[in-house]
C-alpha cells in the first residue's frame, strides 16, 4: 500500500501523506517512503519545488505509537527536507500534532487553512519534543515554543503564523499557496538552490551541533516507563497516572 501519493504539475511535485485511517501518523514505513519520494524529487531536473500535503482531516498526528520510526530515521527525514536542493512547501488543511510540526519546521515555506489546529502533545504522553526541535528552535518564537512545548495546548493557524511555525494562513489554502508556487516557477533552479542554502545554514548548524544528543534523548524518553504509561493511556483513551 502506498503511503505517499505523488503528482506533478508545471514543475511542482506534490507529495501527499496518504494514510488517513491512521491520521497520517509517522510510522516507520511512512517515514521511509517519504524519504524516498524526496530523494527522487531532489534528483529530478524537471522538479522545481515540492509541496508536502495530506489526505484526510489531519496533516500528521505525530509518531505512530504502534509502529514508530526510530529517532534516527525521523532526524534523517527532517534533515533531508532541510537539505533538499529544491524548496519544500507545506500545504495544511487539517490538524497537526507533535512530530507533524517537525515536518512543518523543516519546510522552507508553510501554508495552512485558517481552520487548521496545532499542538505539541509530547509532554502529555511522557516524552519531549526533542528531534522536532532541530528545525523549530532556529526558526520559531522561543516564548511561543516555551508555552506550547510545556503545556501541550492546542492553538490555531493565526497563532501558528505569529509564532513562526507557519508562513501564512487563509480561508482558502490554495489561494494562499498560488503566489508562492508562481514565484518558485519563475525562479532559476540554481538560484533557488543557492538561496535555500543561505536560508538553511543556521538550521543545519543546529543539526550538526545537537542532532546526536536530541536523538539520544528521544530514544531514552520513548523507552521509559513514563512513556509506556503515557502511550498506553493515550491508546486506552484515559488520563495517565500523573494527571491531577
């Protein structure tokens, strides 16, 4: 079963996370398939830019708790998006949770409908937003990250724009996206690649400095008794033992 659908129009490759029955959770299989699709797009001279979007009402619910990717695989996927020599644009029309926000942070431009919702839910299952911080900390507002990392609160698209997690939102995401794609189609491919290199330099410095430590932290937390209780409580639709 294909988990990432591919379509192309006028030099823009659209990759759609296509596991709506699992809320496009980041399983090991989906992460691997998305990485392969990005590699193919990056090598294809006919591709000017990549749009990352989704089917169903959820962009991504974060890590698939039944078949999670390794922290190393998720780190590698996020770095792959950042390093891809083509601009990657997120198109969101639904909910984004936890690891899904890492995908947004890795993209060069992130657009959403104004009905989309967002939350860093890691603390509510007993872990931390470790790996997703690699692209997010250099790009997003630190005060906003402090609040939403620590509380797991849900917030809307307008707040996501203010916090630097989104570039722009609007009632019709495709109307918002149209001038972005028009601009990318008019740009020289070599100029796009070099401009993206300028824009992502600080993000890649964060990966170089912190990826090993944050990947290890993620692995340790997901293997903990606290995380086992948090994930079990989530799957059983009950409060974890620590909730007061």
